């Protein structure tokens, strides 16, 4: 049986970084400006996607990149929890 789909890391590597950045920026801004629970939930969903991406790409990341991503995810979760309270 031959695989017809590419693996996830290969598909992620081929994604356009500018598009991903802009989509993420829009989602963060919507989450920050949306009222209360809606904004917090959107930011937490974005953080969950970031954690999934971090876990998927962990073996190929440099230690400096890992630290930056962990700091950014921590900040995102902190802001999301602050919006929920």
C-alpha cells in the first residue's frame, strides 16, 4: 500500500509563511478586541493550535526557537486567561 498523502511536517514546511503570519495576526487582534469570553476562548483556541504545532515541530527546532515559542505561548495563554476573568 502506497501513501498518497504527504506527512504533516512536509505540508507545514510548504505553507506560505506570510499568509500564516497574517492569518495569525488577524486572529490575535480579533481575540484581543472581542469582548470577554469570546475573545478569551478564541485566544485559547489559538494557543492550543500553537501548542500542537510546537509539539509537531519540536524535534527540528533549535533551542533558541523553542524558548521563543514557549515564551510567546505563555504570554498568549496569560492574556487569554486575563480576558476570561
